C-alpha cells in the first residue's frame, strides 16, 4: 500500500502552471525525498496534500483517503511542517504544543508524556518566552515538535533542516532515521546531503513536472560511472604511463597523489587495476569506485 | 470547538484585547455625562471677562445618554471594526492559521469560536460602558431612566453585534486585515446611509437601530418599532456568517 498517490496532479496560478501532471507513489514506511530546484512546485504539492490548496487537475490520495474530500480524516493521521512555521506570538512552546494536543483531543497520561517528550526533543522544555521572540531555529524545532504531537502515520516535512545549526540538523536527521521503521516520511528539501543520509526513495521535480522517481540505491547504481579513484602514497608517474598504454583504459587524469581512471570495461578494470598497483609496488592509500553523489546525479538530470 | 474557544479566551486575557475595548467603552460611558454636565461651566469659564452672553438650556440626563450613543455609534463602531478586522485575516496572512487547519479542525468551528468569544467580550464591554454611563449620569443629574436606557442599549447592542459579525465575516473572506477593514467600513457607511434613502428603509434597515437608540432615551421604545430592524439585522448577520463560512471553507491558506 502507498501512503501517498498522485495521479496527473496539476495546479495553475492563473495562466502559470505551477504543477503539471504529477504522478508519484510514496510507499508506506519509506522515507521519501522530494527534490527540485526553487520554484519547481514542491511546496504546491505539500499544500495540496495537506488540504491547504486545491489541485486544478488530477487527484491525490493520502493514506487511502481522497485529498479534498476526507480532509479531517487525513489531518488526524498526518503531521505537517511548513517551510516557514508560524505560531501565535503570545504563546510559548509548552502552551502551543498543549493547544495542538487539545485540537487532537489528547488527554490524560498519554497527553502529558507526549508533551514532555516533544518539549524535551525540541529542546524547548522550560522555555517560557513567547514564540514571537524565537529564533528561526527555535521556530523550526517547535514546528517539528507540533508535527509529531499526534504520533502521525505520515510526516510531511517541508525543508525541515534549512534553519537549523549542524547539531540541530543532525538531531532532526537522526529523528527521521529513527522514525523510518514505523512511519512514512515525505521530505521536501534542497539539501541533497540530507536526502542521501535518510531517504530510501526519491522523486525529482523540475518546472512543475515530475522527472524521476526511484529507489535511492538503484538510482545511484544506474548512474555509476566507469571511473576508479586511486590514491597513492608516493610518486604516481609510473602508474600513469602504465595505465595510459592499457587497452581498456579510456582516460587517465591525476591530481597530486590521486589518479582518476576512466575505463571502457568496468569488470575487467575492477580485477586488473589492483594487480597493476601491486606489480608496481606502489603504497596504496585508497582505491574506490567513482560512485556519484546524489548532488552529481541531480545536477546531471537537471541539466 | 472547546479547544478553539479556550484558545480565544486565553488570547483575550494575554493580549491588549483584555483592556483596549473595555477601556474605550468605559471612557465613552463616563465622558458623555461628564461633558454634558460640565459644558455650561466650561463655557462660562472660557468666556469670563468677555461681553458675550450664551444661554444654554439646563443639561439633562437625556442629553447625556444621547451624547453617549452618538459617541458609541461613531467612535465605538470604528473601534469594533479596527479591533475585529484582523481576527482571522491576520492569522491567515502570518501563516499561523495554515498550521492550525492542517489539524482536525473544522474551519466553520474556527470562525464560530472567534465570533462567540470576541462577540461576548464586546457585549460585556458594552455592558461595562453603558453601566458606567448610567451610574455616573445618575450621580451627576440625580435621576436617570433605567428601563429606557437599558432598552436603547439593547437596540444599539444588536447593531454593534451586527457590525462585529460583518467585520469578522470580512476577515474570514479577505486575506489581509486592511481588506477586511475596508470592506467592514464600507458596510458600516452603507448601513448608516440606507435609512436616509427612503422611509421604508428608515423603518426596516439595520441602520435604523442607531436612530432608535438615540431617540429611545427620550421616549420609551415600542417593540413594534424595533422588531423589524432587529430582525433584518439578525438576518443580515446570519447571512454574513454563513457566506463567510462557505468562502472560508473553500479558501487556499
């Protein structure tokens, strides 16, 4: 079963098509990275899924409920963090979370323990300053805490780490990683490193159109270049001249002690390269396949 | 709904809303009898030594009450609009509402909770202003007709709640407080003008209530005079709330 399904989802603002014919399926239990440059339509999708905006074409389902028809049922089961979370300026963090707990009808010991956990998690326990005086990072942490108040089945997070310091970012990513076993997380971000760290599936959006949806692992496998990086703790001239005269080597480039070898036969090179290094008695520091980063894949696809 | 009502009550207690409207209504309630009572003495002191003779009729409690209603109809109503125009639209424009409506909350319940709590607070403030006006008038003039003044306040109260309802409805429809305020002010001026357009509108339109409140302190209002404009006010308020609810439900936040 899928947590989110969109079918030919579209959204226009006047004559401007913000989203065109988007089809994605987010499997239950996955951490799904939703990527795209600014203005690609990511936030429009988030807003449609949460009922804040209406699609102009197509349809969407969240946890089996029709978006636009079963708004209350959906809202009971999701947690949503918008890109710029905003709160009642006169409330403090404990009051805002208590208000959210009231909206979900939480009461008794469950309510108390949930509030204590989230205040502790957000680092805002005992912070009685009104939220009007919060920094962006504090607002982001409170925003994440309120999204978790109902222990949701599906978390929709729009740029959850963009305003956080490295420590806060690590905590949020760890939290997402921990949640991945029991919940579905739909994560929109432009920080590709975050996606690489926690997501198992990604979709890419450009100019309102879905251009790719895949497993992160298979996406990387599909984009592996036949390139090896060899790091030698010594002179590399001999290695370069030997490789340059080898039949299956397509290109050799070097920088300081690292040799980058592009090959025409990946399997043969994987076996032969260590042998060549050994024959030349070179002190090997590192030998690795040139797996592209998500950023490299992203830039390649967008180009 | 209970959670939303609780939040609105706490918001009143924790913000300027706790004192702003009650303080203004209290001021208007006390200043009307005071200025009516002291005006002859003030004029006399100003004109002392000059060869000017101004004969003023003896001030009465009726004039004090009429001055109170005239102030409430102008300053009081503007204050109601100013303090209510951002109730929903401001939360929309800051993004606060977007985070609330993605939780299990009916937008109609949100509108209704604000209308109930803030409408009740306005009505309580009116009681405070009217009560202070009556007691101070009684203290200064020695007599004041309670039943007439209470009935006139009831009629004015209906008109005030109508204006509040129109403002909160505009706040639900418009995305910015300034738009809501502009729409509410236009409605206020239109309602104020309607009674002067025809005798039928003078007797039936909601704007007739302001005239009835002013004249009601001189002679006891008859229920027959007030029932039609009260009914038209209630009808218009209900229509505005339903329309705003439908528009709010369909809005993108």
